């Protein structure tokens, strides 16, 4: 220990004496470690950290698979859950929930919390304790009069001012009285955040039996089960499939659905898994580039310390002692680089949290916890050990050789020089690969930004509203009409219209079966005719500047007392009316269509065909969509879009004032400009693109730094040779070209390997790209040219310095 302490003190003095080398090594390691640490903190929060429930490894998500298409759906029927629960032996419990948004009044204040309609077994299945109160009684599962509610901690604070007596209080949900039965623990995380339609967390939970908007027979419930002790997922899936088939036989029917189970953690992170692993791989490649850079730095420094090591060897130090001394210095650099890397990662995490997608399904906060800290220590120690070990071995052998043959030159030898050049080639190759990957993601994002959505969002603001259920259907229609009149008469507002969901809406929708007059119903087992069914108003298409392909828009004359009408989009005509699509969209006019709102009776006449839009997201193509005017069928929720010339801040206050006077019980939420909504819809691809681009930029920095250092070191070792060449008549241009070619040869080799590497790994990005091929020639060419340019610039400065050498000075220096 005394010897080790001496090595530590001596190594620290040496590193402090050579501040430039120490600063360069610590900075390289800090940047190389900081990036993967920051990315790993996200991976840890999403993929590795256990879900915050009791025994989370026993929790599974239950999904349906449509056999005809082998298409997986993450939802099931609540009626099936009830039957499965009665017959299963492999599950300890199971429950289900569905997302919605219900108006809430507490005293004279209105709220519009994201609401979970839950099976009473749902929370007990998760096993989370409430902060106060009790769970909803499972015995009241079928009792529609059970108007119990559980609220979140944040809603308890906002609506009740943290009043401990909130449990037992009566609140009004969707126009009906409910009793607060319990309060969720602070920080409670609702499962399957990636399945939510909403950007806000769930704040209200009510029994499914108390709200009829989501029928138990509909396949729209997210199911969670807890496995019995010792039961595997495969065993539970086989039993559940057997039960489902038995229920079908009892109903004298053939099931077109099968069952699929997955761990709840896997299901929650399903969408984020691949892109996160891609970004983590990119950051680890950056670490590898940093490690090779650090190794080159150690090799170059070793030559300057050969005399010192030879003397120490001559006075009795063993090779093992010299090795230990050098590795102790590497450990000091690792500790300093790791500490600085944690600071870099901490700052990067703050930026990541700001940039991260709203629906990123994190378990807890994205932060540096013990797992991330352990990752940093292992990565840092490994990088420093690998970077320092081989230079230490090589320096030890050279010191031994110098001791046996004193007076020899201290050049590192061809083998070491070639190895260092090989490290630079590897850096360039990896950098080209990172540039190609980030270029593909950036190209894809650029194409997404360039997509014409089919509507004009400039100058359009929107907001959501939810009408309580105590308003009758006629009152609801009357409120929508008066609300639109109030908004349209605000100074600065040009037009306004109502729609079920503001575009682009990638998660919410009302997907219902449609019946078309003259066409038989699909055969059993065949894909059903389904369309996104939206409720709108006259003037909405004009407000959004959506073009009509044929027919007309809704008008004020389309009322409940006139014949039912409907407007469809071009995708609907192509999918379900192919004979009409062969001609003009206008040939679909006059056909009759029915939706689930009409009992699947084709009573509505197609009066218009609207052009396709990217209302499901810029990356998603148009899907069959139908529009119904609210005066012929009004939902209890919707959104209003208003095209205005006035600033949004001025308009919002007036809208709130006018509509609150109209009906204060209708909460108004989520005011936003639609251009910002479009921008936010690209947050997920932007997040991964930014992370990849930052890593690629740092890789370019490492390549420049490493190549500059290696060429400069090579020039310093060849000072005498260059002096002799110039003394014999070599011109400055010749020396410049000779040194520059040294760097360009490495660049050529690195770019060749890098392009091959990019071509090998790029196909793995296919699912993350939009209208960009993984082997996009333009992107690969740009990555290669960028690498060549930066390596040329890195080699140019030492080449220029070499060309300006004075032959006499160079020979004297040698």
C-alpha cells in the first residue's frame, strides 16, 4: 500500500507538471464518457429500471391479435376480462382501464383532467398503496350507482388545496355526483404512458361501470394481469388462449382473435426500445472513438518519457513497477475524466429532459442514479485501462531495449507508428458511420418537415372543450353553435370551426365500423370496414383551408330535422368505393353510408369528398375518414380551431371570458397554435435526431483532434529528415504535399471502411426513416466528404508548419 501510495503521489505530480497532456486526456475522456452516460440515463429510465409497482416482474400486458392479418392490438374487451378472471388459475389478479377526458367541478371551479375508466381490480393488481382512502370496491363492479372516484396527488393539491378531508367529499364528474374514495400516492406513475392519447398525466380514476361512453363489449380496454407465483408468461398465455377458445365454442362462434402476453415493462417501452438502443449504440461508438484518441495520446506521450523510464529501469525498478506506475496515472486520468464526465452528463440530461418526447415511458425521473453511476464507473475505468495498457506495455519494452542498447534514438518504431495510424483510420471509419446515421435521421426529419399536411396551420389557434353529461343533446348542440358564434365574432378572428380532435392527432380517434349501401357486409374473418369518424361543423374545412375534391361542405341547413349527410375523404373512396375511385371522386356523391352512430344503417348521403390530409401525423398517410356535422350528432367533447390575425395571447383571454360566461361548467384546456402542434408532433424523431447529431459532431471533433495530434507528432519525429530533404533542395510545397498526403491516406482508408460500415448498419434504421432509403447515396456521400474535409483541415496545419521549417534550425534541433 505504501508503494501504491507513492505511485499515486508521483503520478499526480507528473500529471500536474504536464498540464496540457492531462487537460487533453481528461477532456477527451469526459466528453467520451459524458455522452453515453447521458443516453444511458434515458435507457435506464425507460428500459432497465423496474416499474414502480409491487413485484413488477409478475405484471403482464394482455393484448389481442387479429388472426386474419396477424395484426396485434394492445386492447381487449372488458367482458372478456371478467370471464378470464373467473376461470384462470395462472393469474393472481387482472384488471383493465381506458383513457378518456371528463369535465370535473369542485365547488365553483372547473377542470378537465385526463381520466382513466378502470376495472375495480386494476389498482389492486398493480399493488400500489394509496396515500389516503381505499380502493374502489371490487364487489361493485356491476353496480352503475357506484360513483366512487380516486384522484391523483396533483389534482388533490390543485382542486382541494391539499385538504386532508378531501376523502369523502362530493365532486361533480361529467354532470353527475361522485364521492372521492381515495388519493393516489405522490409520484404515482400510470402504466403504459406510451398508450395514452394525452400529454398530461392521468389525474382522475372512476369505475368503468359508472361511465357508459366506453362499452364493456368494445375492444378498447388496456388489460394488466399479475401472474401467480411460479407461473411463466408462456404458461399464462397458453391457458388464457385456451379459455378464450372455450368461450367462443360456448357462444357457438369461431374466434377471430387470439391472445398475446408480454411483460408490462416490455409493452410500455415497445415503441421507444429500438430508437433508444440505436442512440445508445451511437454514443458507445463515440466512446470507442474517444478511447482510441486517448490511446494515441498515451502512445505519443510515451516517446517523451522513454528516457525517464530507462533511467528508472536502470536504477532497479522492475517492469511490473513501471507498468503499475503508468496504470496508476491512467487511473487518475480516469477518475478525473469520470468526474468531469458526470458533470457533462448531468448538463446533457437537463437538455434531454427538455427535448424528450412527452410520451417517453420513463419509470421515475431521467437522472443519474446508482445504476447510471455504476455504468459510468465501469465505462470510464474500462476506457482508461484499455487506452493506457497497450501504451504502457509498449513503453516498458522500449525502456528495456534502451537499457540494453544505450544511445539509440527514441523514435517509436514503425510498428507503433502504424498502429497509431490504424487507430486514426478506425476513428475516421467510426466517425463516417456516425455521420451517415445522423445524416439519415436528419434527412428523414427534413422530409417530414417538408410534408404538406393538406391543411394550413399558419395563424390558427385551437383548444379543447368537454361538455358535462347533465346537458341534454339539444343543449349540447346549442352550446356548440353559440360557442362558435362567440369565437367568430371576436375581433381579429376570421373563421372558426369545430372538430373532434385537432390535427395532427396521432393517438386519439373514433374508429368505428361503416356500412355502405349496395355493398354486402364483410364475410366473417374478413377485415371489417372501419373509418375514423369525426364530428365537425360548417366552416371547419374552410378554417383549415382543406380543399374539397368534389361536392360541398356542410352548411347551416344541415340540421337534425333534415336528411342525414356525411363527408368522406379520398382515402375512404379509394378503400371502400374502388369503382368510384376509378373515375372522379364526384361519382361517390349520393352514395349512402352508415356509422356506429347510426346503428350501422346506411342512412347518410355523401354530399362531399374532401382531399386527403396528414391528420394522423406527418409520417402517416391518409386513412379512411368520415365527417358528420355536430347538429346531426354531437359528442360530449371536441375542439375549436380559429383562424385569426391577432396575437394568440390576446385571443385566448377573450375566448375564455366569453365561453365562461356562456357556460362556466365547460372546461377549456390546451390552448395552442396549430403550427406549434405540428412542430410538437415531430418531437420524437427530432429527439433521436438531435442525440445522434450531437454524438456525430463530437466524433468529428475527436477525429480532428486525434489526426492533428498524430500528424503533428509525426512531423516532430521527422524533423531531421525534413530538414535534410529541404537542405538537399526539396521545396516547401513538396514538404507540404508529403505531410498532407500522410493524413489523406489515413482519411481515404477510414472513409472506405466507414462507408462499408454505414452500409452494413443503416438497414437497421429503416423503421425510423421517412421517405429515405437506408442506403441513401446522397447521405453516404455527404458523410464521406465531410470526413475527408475535416481530416484534410486537421492535417493541413501541421503540414503547413513542416513546410516552413528552417533546414539549419531543424538539423541543429536534432
